[in-house]
C-alpha cells in the first residue's frame, strides 16, 4: 500500500507547481481533498467534494459500507478503470489494422475514403448518393506511413490523459463525434469530388478537449496553446491538408469537452449527453443539408 510520508517533499519545476505524487514529471495545481497530495488528471478520483488520490480511495474503501457505496469516479463522472488507456490502445489498433488492410488491397482506399459525390456522367458514388458510412470509415483510413504515424502519436499523447480524466465511454464519444464533425464540415465545404481521409479530425478534437481540461484544472495553458497554434499553422500552410476536418474536429471536441468537464454534479448526465446529442444533431443536419444541395 502506498503511504504518504510525514513531510512529503514535492517535486517542483520552474513554474512553481508541484508534480503529481505518483507521476512526478506531471505538474499539477490540484490536490487530494483528504491527504492534500498533488494529483494529475490520471490520478484524480471524483469525490463528494473535490478529488481524492487513488491511495485515499483504496484506504477508504475498506472502512465500511458507507465508503464502499460511493464508487470512485473520474473528473467527468466516469468509472475509474485499471487500464486508463484501453480505449486509446483499441483505437490505435483499429487504425493500424485498417492501414495494413490498405497495404494488402489498395482498392479499399477508394471504397472507404470520404467522397462527397460524383458528377452525373459517372457511376453514382459518395455520401450524397447514400454512402454515409464514408463519414465514419474515413476516420480510420491512412495511406502514407508518415500520416498514420503523426496521427497515432497525437492520439497516444493526448488520448491517455483524456481517457483517464473523462472515463472510457465519454472519451470514446468525444473521439468519434469529433471525427464525424470533421467529416461533416469537409463534406459541407470541400468540393464533392475531393477525397479526404485520416484521423486528424478526431485528433484535433482531442487537442481542443485537452485545452478545456487544462483550463478546468488551472494548468499552465501556454504549452497546449502553442501546440494548437503550431498545428493550425501546418493545417493552413501545408499542401494536401483537409483543413475542414481539422477545424470541424477542433470545434466539436472543444464544445463536447466543455460540457463534459463543466457539467454540474446534480445534472451531470443530462448536460454531458445533451451536449453530445446536440453535436450529433448538428453533424446530421449538416450532412442532410449538403446532400440536399448535391442531389
């Protein structure tokens, strides 16, 4: 069992913030409400007031029925899981599996990438012709090794802390809805015959969510803002970049994360899933509107 020292020496960096007692390299401004040890998002367990550390939760779980009745929850109210990166690993595995399948059969690219629609003189193909699945499959599709490598690194770095802070179900909803929002905005704005693929929309949604989470925890915002600025610079200066997917994912991810981490405890489920529902309705409405224009 982890035991707090009588006079803990908390590691600090130049910013003056202490490091998490379990992950000293992660600075944090949040402390356990019971033992006051600094804790990072991965170690935060939602309590009736504030957050507790895993050690205090384990110690409290054996003190009687009242303690065991309150199951530990994440920052957003999700269930605390033993493996805080399980969904992130599964998502990476799906992306890699599709990439390998494409290497084995290049025809899959044509069948799965996002395509708005084809001119009347061609065989009808694309979202406008009923192939709505392309909005989803394009999120897991990559052709170049550098493309999937960049996106999967971003998913691993951003996904783990978010999954720990939000819980698996909420994190998965954030990822999928961000990706779909990126696909929907691409479908709305990009030329119908312009193909689009990649997990970038979902990853940009995770970037926006990370900014919201760091603001909620009173972390130093400069690193994440610098990361966002750098990626937006690449988005609008590099060629062959579907900027619509990046912007759509970023806006959706930011909106969803705000609803997830700022929902009042007494109406948490209503606000959280209501926010996700609104984003989904906007995505569906966008697709219907664009389809009406193209058909």
